[in-house]
C-alpha cells in the first residue's frame, strides 16, 4: 500500500502515518522526494487493510492499494488450476463442460423433454430453476419445492447431474440434497449471508458475476466460499451492465483471460442471459470457447414460445444440437473437447 | 405494449400474435402500414406481461413496453405523496429529516458520543450498523447481536429513533424489535427473500438503490415491500456505479425529481457512501436538499481516524454541526425546514 | 413512432398530436384504450423524425421510436453484405483480414522491421499512426508529415497496403494520397466534420466505435460516410468504457452478431486497444474470429519495450507469428481462412 | 509512479527497471519486501510519463500512477481560482453567471425573442448554436454562416455577449469574430486539433465534459487549451453516460467539489442536455448552485413545441423567469448572487 503525502505535509503528519503502520505490525519505507513524501507499507497482508485508515489522516493526499483484496481465490496463493468434480465430470480440465436446460422448471414434461434433448446433444449437466429471483413481485416466482422435486425426479430418470439456483441462505441445505451444483445468481453475488451458507455446505457452487461488479470484487466474493472450506467453486461470467442497449447485458469475455492470470478457479460463460436473444447465443458461445472458457451455461427450452420465463433467450433443442456440433470444432481448434 | 412485425411478416404470423394477446384476455389494435404491421396491445396490466412472450414469435421484429413494470410504487396508483411516521418524525413532509451516525457500531462509548453529537446538531434519527455486508470475508463484519444491544441501550439513553441494516431475511424480526427503521442496503436491493421478509414486518424501511440498478428497477423492488402491505417505504439514493473514479460512486441527484414525478414515495440521499470522501459530503448534501430530497443519511464518527469502517467518508461532529447550519439555510430557500 | 397520451389527456390534446403528424405528411392510427390513448405514427421515414417534436406537446406521456435512426448502413436498405476491396484484399468476404503494425510510426527502421514481420506472418495490411490523438498535450504527438512519408516509403518497399489515422478534416486529402485505408479513431467517431470529409474522399474508411457510443449511434455515424457516396466503410469494435478496470476497455464482442443482423457493413476487431495488455490479446483475437469478425487490427512492435506509445498492448513479432498460427485454425473451424 | 515487481522477479529484472528510470533523469527508491520488490520513481514530471514504459518490462507486475496526468489545469500549479472576464461579467467569482438561449439558431425572430426573454429574466450571456454536431446526417445541421450573422445582429441589438459552438478547427477564427465565448461540445472534448485551434485563438472557451470521460481526462483536455496560452477556460459539466435511462445522461454534480479541489478553473453546469427534459431542469439547476457551480447553461426557446432541435429540454421564457427567481434565493443561501 502506498501512502502519498500532500505537498507541504509536516514532519509530524508523516510520523503519524508511520506510527499507525507500525501499530498494525507492518514495516514502512519512506521516499522523501523534492515535492512530496511517499510512504510505502510493506508486508503480505496489506490487501486486507482498509485504505481509509490512512486516507483519513491529516497531510495524506491519496492511498493506493497494490495488493489485491482477495486472497484464497488468487493464483499467488494456489498456482495450480482448480478442477471441480461433478460426479465424474471435471470442470476446469481439458473438457469444455456444457450445462443446459430451461431457465425455470415449469412441469415434469417440460423438464424431461429438455433433459432428453440436452443430454442427447452432448450436454453434461442439466440446468433448471425452481427458486427464481424475479424483479417484480407480480411475475411468476418459480415452482419452488415442487420444482425441486421435479428436478430430483428427472435427474434420476435421465441420470444427469443438475444445477439449480439458491436464493435464501436458509434453503441451502434443502436444495443441496437434490442439486449437484448450487447456483448463486448475479443479484446475490454479494449476498454474504448466502455465500457463507453455500460455503459451509461444501457442495460445488457456480458463482455468477454480479452484473455491476469488477472481477476483483467477484474473486473477493469467491473468498467467502473458499474461506468456509468449500474448494468447489466455479465462476460464471454472464454479462455486465453498460450503456449498450442492443443486448440485455454486455458479455465481458476479457474476464476469461484476466481470471486465468489472476485466479486458479475454473470459469464458465452464460451467453443466454448476457445477450438476452437466442439469435446471438451461438456466436457468443463459440467466442467464449475460443477465449478459453472451461464451460458454458445455455438456456434450452423444448418450446421457447411457451416459456414462462426468458423465452426469447432460449434455444430450441434443434438449434442447441446444431450449436453443439459447431462448438466441438472450436473446442478442438483450441486443443480441448466437449 | 407495442409489437412491431418484421417487414414481410406473413398474415399467419400477425394472426398468431393477435391470438396470443387475446389468450391473455387483452385487446388488440392493428396498424397496417405500407411496410410493416404494428400490433398495439391494450389493457391496464400489460406492465406485468413479459415482452419475451411476443418477441420470441415468428415474424416479430421487436416488442416495446409502454406501461412501467412497477405498480404499487407508482404515482398513477397513488397520486398523493406518502409520508412515513417515525415516532412523530414525518419523512416526506415539509421537514428535511436528517439521519446521522457512524457506519458501524464499534463500542458503547463511540455510539453514545455519536448520538449526543448528532442529536445536538439537530439530526432526528441515529444510524449505526450492527450487521455489516463487507466485500471481503477478512474484513470486520460488525458486532452483530452485541451491536444491536448497544443500539437499544443508546436509543433509550438519548431518546432518539434508530435506523440499522438488515442483511439476512431470518434476522428481520430480531432487528425489528430494536430498530425504528430497517435499512436494506445497496447490495440487497434485489434480495427478494429479504424484501419479502421486511415487507411482512410492517416496520418502516429505507430501501437503498442498488448501485447498478435503474430507477425503474428500484421502484419495482419497492413493490415487493408494498405488496406485503408495508406502506412505510422510504427510498434512498446513494450513488450509482459509473466509469468516473474520482468519487466512490456517482451520486444521481436527478433521481430525486424523476421519482417525485413517477412515485408517491419519499426519497432521501446518502452523500457519504456516494462520494466516499468527507470533503465532498457538504456540497452534495446541500445539492440534495436543493434538488428536493426529503432527507439525508450522513455518516458521522466521533473520531474518523479510528473508525473500523469507512472512516474517510465520515464527518467529525464539528463538521457535521457546521453542515447542519448550512443545510438549514438551503432548506429554507426551497420552502422547507430541518 | 408511438405517442402515448397521459391518463386523462383531453380530446384537444389528442387532436393536436394528430394534426402535427399530418403536417409532416404522415399517417396516424388511434388506439383508444380504457385508460389511455395511444397514437401510432405510420410511414417509412419516422426514424429521421425527432421524438421531441411530440414529447413536448401538452398531454403527451412518452414517445417511443420504433424505426432505427440510421438508414444507409441498415440491412433493410441493403440486404446483401458489403465487401470492401483494398488492392485486391476483400474485407467482408470469407477471408479474415489481419491488419497489423505499430501504434505509432517512430522511425523508418522500426516501421520496416514491423512491416517485414507482419507480412511474413500473414497480415494483409500494415497499420501505423503518423497523426496521433493523444490525451495530454505533453505526450508524443506522432511524427505527422514525416511519419506519412515513412509510411509511403515502407508501403512501396514491402508492397503492402497501409492503414493510418486521420484526425483533422483538412488533412484527409493529404493522407488519402498515401493511405489505402483512412482510420477514424474512437474519439472522432462523432466528429461530423471529419466524417463528411472522409466520406467525400471515397477512400476506404475503418470507422472505430466511440468507446462510449451504442451500436445504433455507430451505425448512424457510418451514415455520414455513406451519405457522401463512400461505400467503402469498415466498422471496427475496439472496446467500450465500463466500470471494469482490469482491462483498459471492455471488448464488446456481442457487437459482431448484432451488426451482422442490422447492417450490411463488414466489422473487424481491435483487441489491442480494448484490453490494453499484450497477454490478453491472443484470447480476444481468437474469440473475435469465432464470433464472426471479418478481420482484426493488432498492434505489433519490433521492440515493445522501446515503443513511444502503447508498448504494453503490442505483441512482439514472434508472439504475433504464433497467434497467426492459432487464428488460422479458428478461422477454419468457422468456415473461413486467413 | 510505483512499479511493483512480480513475486520472484530476478535481480536483473529489478536492475533493468532502475536503469530505465535513470535514463529519464529521474530518481528511484527501492522497497525490498519479503515477497516483492517495489520501485518508487521520484520526481515532479512522472505525471507525463507513460506507465507502459515500465509495465511492459519483464518481471513487472503492475505500475501505478500517483501524479495526475494534467498539469496546467491543476491547483498545485496555480493555487488561486481563475476568473474569466466576459465583457465585464466575471465567471468564477461570487456571481453565478447564467447563459441561456435556444439550442439552435432558427431565425432572427426566434433568436431575438429568446434574447429579450433571457436578458429580462437576468441571464448575462446568450447561447445559440449555428454549427450543430448532429448524430444523423439526415437531421437539421444548423444555419451555419447564416446563423452566425444572426447571432452578430442580435448580440448588437440586445447588447448581450454570446456563446456559440465551434466544431471544425478551421472555423475557429471566423466564429471567434462574433462569439464572446467559444463552446467546445461534449463530442469534441478530445478533438485535439480543435482544442489546439481554440487555444491559439485566446478567446474564452467553455469546454464541455465528454459524456464518457473522467474528470482527470477532462482536466487533461483543458491542458491543451492552456498550453497554447489561453487562460480563459471555463469547464462545463453536462451529464455522463451511465446505464440509467430515465434521463438522457446522468448529471455528475460531484464533479463540482472534485474540480474545486483539484483545479483552479471555474465550472458551470448544463442541466438541459443532462436531463433531456424541461421538467427536470429546475431541480438540477438549483442543485448545481447549491453544490458550488459558478454558472449555468440553460436552454430557453420562445416556443419549445416548434423547436427544430431539443425542444423537450427547453424552458419557456416564463418557466425560465420563474426558475431565475428560485435560483436567486439559493445563490444567496450559499453566499453568492446572480
């Protein structure tokens, strides 16, 4: 951490900063320039120190953080790639793992049709939401417990692992009984009570990026899961909010190589929620694989026109099968497979 | 809702759209242009209908929502201003209500000192966080239950209503026993489980705007509280995330006149979290009052240099007292008082 | 265009709107709902009409544009893909066209080395800036006329077409004598004097997206070039400004499929300026090709450590050659070639 | 400037960085931590040095700029407030200077009516655009030279200084003959050719903030004007682009206290373009004055319904007169006058 003193800061002001640093058991080095004094705070734990502690002191111009605020998610702490095992499917290895299915579980028939279609096309994991975070209280809120039972049933019938969302910390245990992967949605990435509960469950978690948070904040949120001893964390880029309005969100594919540099965690991409339109999903799914994503989360609905939620961004089974064919070629072109 | 058909859409495609509209019990009017057919969907409930239902149909170019998705928070539903009564203090009337205090409760002494200072300077409500949503698991997380007890004690001693944050839906009842106002923070604005619980409690709520959400989404979140029968909803603008990096967030003061047009709910402003720096708080507090805010939420700490959380954005008691003097003059200039 | 009247608008107010529409020679259709009257304005030219004309009238609640504001760049006006011919190199066909070279022309030696390297590795076009738009007046501003002469010399020696930036409308003719493609940079996308001059020159233009403009605004800016009769327009996505700070800008690859739907113009991608870091360029270049880009604009410097401008985002010749090998495989995987 | 070396960087890598720093004639101080070495570059001119120069070197993890990139606009260089004299009207003193008038000059009658109205209501300067930067080539582009003549005529008749926009560097001299203030619009803030020409003219300039640029970039753009010896620079905040869509832009009033801290230049506010709606202008104009703005730029049109450009954001003369009355009270409340 670098504390820059104001031009004309007094010796007393500099001394106070130095003493405060030492009170935290850290070392300091002074750079006395012609204009300004700069205080460098040394030590491995400055990432967890608030910059405000020094910024508020008299004579201080600015405080710059050099260490990242996240720790357990960083590649410095764990240089080797993490792989997460979902009943024999490795996320984070050479295989591109495709998770697909409807946004919301609507009925047994709908879910079963979707499961059959995505499995046949080569997806490894079935997605389907029972508890839905909806922006309006007057929208369909998901089938909740009933939806969870349908997921359990279809999972067994088609022998396919499932991923489903959890929105309340107190539902984690109930959902973890059925789900192979807990999904934490974009609006809950900084719901710290939920992160702590999901961390305690030790169940694999897909942590979606908040559509308004930086990669640094995302990895810091992952620290909440890892700090509880849950090593099975998969990140999921799903688009960020920008001024562009021709897509629902702006898919930030640069996040993939950035995360591969800074973190050991696997990262997948959800092109369906990002673009908001089925016609844009194939291009972005292919781009994600080319950029180095470890997997994809894609919405597929047996009949998008009848979907209760997000029909416009869902692929039909036949479009999904066609896309899987194209993805296999791209995966090969980057030395991987589906 | 306006459904625009593609150039060259067939009669069958237009008919399908019309039939789907009618299946929802709504009326339709067709505009057959030279190039394009436009289908207008009529009826008072189209705000709650998903645009996807039509956007996904063959031959459809785009679907435009005209009704707002929120309902109970809208001025159309309730033309008269809402006022929220906090033990005799009216939020939303002629008085500008100032809520002030430390970001986090740290000790009885710190809280008591803050309470004395803000009350003396003319604040009506004491703020203080016991349960803190912190972005890193390695940061100070608040005193939790102990903090709540201190709030209860100081509230009684200084006879001042308090506002404190709630982060877990299952803590609402416990916190509502002590707090006169429940604060829902920016990261929880779309934590729908928490909104529902806070709505059920009927306790006055300050709903902070998510730093990444539009005013429309904010009012739609308020609908969650109102839909549970809780009419005591106060909105709080606290800055949105933009590319500008000289302030922590960008305070969106235009939200005030926009909300006054579209909603009946009172709106207050938090200049401390928005700017992130005590030296910017006075200018933005004054601007908020001039723009028509119904109140302010300001961080005051007896000793900002020692603050465990957000010291840099906290005013000292003497700076706060000075600001209150300036605010009184501005309040008068816009026909109000503090 | 859809004009929604306020609840309770009077008959006179509705009539005024209808008369104003008719005064522009357009037709109208009225939707008289139970709550509200909605006026649909019909006709092919409503995209060029300002919404303000109606929004400002008494009794009007809101005005929604349905037609896009751009015209000549739209696929509706010209359904067939445009290809731009650069001395036999087709941009917009099956070939992925790679333009590469240094950000700024620094010396004959530097430019010649870069030209040799990128040509050997398979690039079709050499990039190099002589006139540089620099954010500070105290930064290196480019070699200007001298740089232009070096470009002419190296172009001849290596027999490779060149692209270079133009920043002043009055330089267009001079630069068009040397450049095979005029580059209009991100900060000039809405410099309408410059667009008009570049349009008049009829020289092929690469129009970079303003880092703060929507795709709709970008295509509307392209209309300025097309309106002057210059059909040789190539769009270039180069990253948009968002809150994310781990990359210099956020590369919006979704722009590629969006443009392919809405416009006939070819689109290329600049991963160097977008990411700002050479280590992120390969992943994003591959992703761009997988997403359907028609070409790439990549910074290559014989010695990035010595670069006067943007060294951090430049590839070395050997890294560029390696990337070209990887891009060939991806191009093939999407049915194209380099 | 702080260069942080990677964990495990070699002694040779550190030495190279040190040598490069010394080659620029600057001093260095090494902080050898347990994990990492940090190199602090000392000297007063590091703000003008590119961070890339070091970021690109082997063994470097990151480079952090501490000095601001702007120089002449900074308060460190000139601690005393600048005031700009417009024919006896001081911008940057105790008086709040109001500039008002139509967005575009349409006819002599319209301009004269506007001039009379704004002068009567107490505005000091008349605004009116002759050269308009319009996003579509099919929109009204301004009266150009004819508009300029009308401005000259009305200026003389009503004896009121005028401000008008310049969009092409080669028009500066012609426009400077008529205009008392040159306006550089938001889309031209980084049109460096235009900035240089306007700087050379020595005529007072209102430099609008680019809607996508940070305050730091804005002040760096002001350096272009100041570097040519033009000291008459007035900054104008006019809204930034964010995700919020209920206003045309988001007015960033925090920019006012931030600029007052970092720069000596006066700053005014344009609430009309920011909000895009006349009904929001009064609240934001009052807030701007309360926040410390030195002036306002407000659109007033004798007949907004007939305006060719931006009618929706224009006040009528009577609404403007009413607002001026309210502003006088606010100005007084902050110790100033209009």
